[in-house]
């Protein structure tokens, strides 16, 4: 792993025991940020619960928890735009996750590569990227 | 701005009116991700309220809302490690912010550059970076 200082590798938890000690909110959820592993582009933020974290670590394919559907949200299940896990990180307070992923095509339901396509510029909020794929094509028919 | 497709700049809001339309949680807060603008390193995730967003946009210096202290958290106020705003982004659902920042020194209260210093590797959760500065020095005396 690039830039890793081997000396400083201190094991905090064995296997998946850390999942129990993460700080979940009152709904049992923790925010998870997805970043493209090579370009470092920020793609999206979503939520995970214990079961979706375990599934993600076991399968290597990112699975969030959909708050609106109250169901597993296996990224790409309906759009085909899957998110494969490259690295799984936890922050200092155990209350935020960082997923380094390899995202196929758009991460955003609008068909854009990233969900963060609105920028505050010259005193206005602007859209500054176009969809890669028409969402009608993504979610089809 | 690099990579910006000028054709696609659609103005959604004038001035700071968008701040009213962001989706805040029941505590009036919205998650804000801080990313180093040039290296694209993920630094931290924290929370903002309306007033801290307005202050950040007006001053160009990042101000979060501290949930533990229930007070403004002007990044660097006690440690000197300020976070200057380079770009302010909003996601598709208006419920997450992405701040491109220029972070002086460590972003993390442990003295590390990033809060995301724990990595799941070889079936264990490991620490893989060292503090840049001893936190005792940062928060002093």
C-alpha cells in the first residue's frame, strides 16, 4: 500500500469486531463517504448499518442502507453501475467511514459521475457537470 | 476552474438563498466533508448548521458546528491549524456538503493529517499513520 508507514501499523481490532464499536446514530446508521480510489474524486455520501458494513467487507461490493426504502442498497443493483471496495477506512471518532472504491460509470442517480455537481461560485449555486448517461437509460424503460 | 464545462453552468440559486433549501436533520445540521483541494486527500467529516455555513461562505475560513460543545467550531481556533475554503459544493439531494479546503497541518485532533487513519487490512483494523504533531502541543500546556 502506497505511503503506508509499516512501523505505525497498530492492530486495534481483530477480524470484524470493530463493527460492533462503531458509533451508529439512533437509527443504527453511520455515514459512509465514497471516493474513487485512483483519481481521488469524491463520489457520494450515503449511510450504512452493521449488516451492510459486514456484507460490504465480505463481498467486496459496496452495499449501503437506503433510508428512503428502508432496505439494503447494493450499489448498481438497478443501474448496473457497481461500486467495488478497494479500501475501508474508519475515522478517529469511529463515527464516519471512508470507502475507497472503484466506481463503474456514474455514482449519482442523475447520471453524473459524482453527486457533488453543484458549486457555489460568483455568489450563485451552479450546476457544473452534465450526466454521463441519461437516468432514464440507467433505471430504464 | 479546471475541468469545468462552462456550457453546463446552470444557475440554481442566487446569492446564499440555497442555504435555506438544504436538508438539515432534526438538530438543524448537515454533514460536511472536508477534502484537501490540491492533493484530494480526504481530511474529515463534521457537521454544519445554517449560521456556520453562512459564516464559512462569508469569511472563507471553515466553521463547523460542534455537536459535543453545542457551539461554533472555527477550525483551528484552539490548535492554530486552520482550514481555508477553496470551493463549496452541494450534493444532488441537498443533504451533504463537500468543502474543498486548504488545511494547515493536521486536520485531526490526534495530530494526524487526516481523521481517516484506521484501515481494514488483512482482516484487522489497523492504524496506518502517525501524528504530525503531538496533540499536547496542538492544544497546549
